[in-house]
C-alpha cells in the first residue's frame, strides 16, 4: 500500500535510512515490500 502511494506521486527512487537499526525483522520486511513495488533504493 505504501509503495503504490509513493509511485502514484511519481517517485521511483528513494533513500532508505534505517536509523542505525540492524537490517532484519520489520526493517527488512518494509524494504522488501517497497522493492516488490519496483522502487529503487
């Protein structure tokens, strides 16, 4: 849902700041969901 809303606005490339958190769990799931929507990091 979030990824499709971003694409509706016309954004295709994003910067993902994990704020010092490890890349696992919710952070990884969120990034993977955005990648499934064809957003580039």
